[in-house]
C-alpha cells in the first residue's frame, strides 16, 4: 500500500523523486511531483472547482510504501 503524507515541519530538508522533483499535496488530496509549488490543481480544475484550483493550498509531501499485511 502506498500512502501520501505531509512533510512534518523542520524534519526534512528535501523531498524529491529520482528526477529532483518535489512532492506536493493539495488540500483536496491531490498529489503531484513538481520542482516548484504548482500554480493550480489539475484535479480541482478538471472538476470545475476553479476557485479552489488556484488557492495555493499546497504542502510538501512524500510517498511511503508499506508492505501489504
């Protein structure tokens, strides 16, 4: 199982994929890899929640792969 977790403040200096992109979690729950904070949320934009898509509520995040029980 893979879970997406917000990065706790002050614990990581960098959270990157193999290409150096940072993980970002939007307040709607969407996750993306991007070198900088995304300008808009593609999930919110696709769902026509345009105001939420541009609200800037992004937080650095990382993926955690756990063994299945």
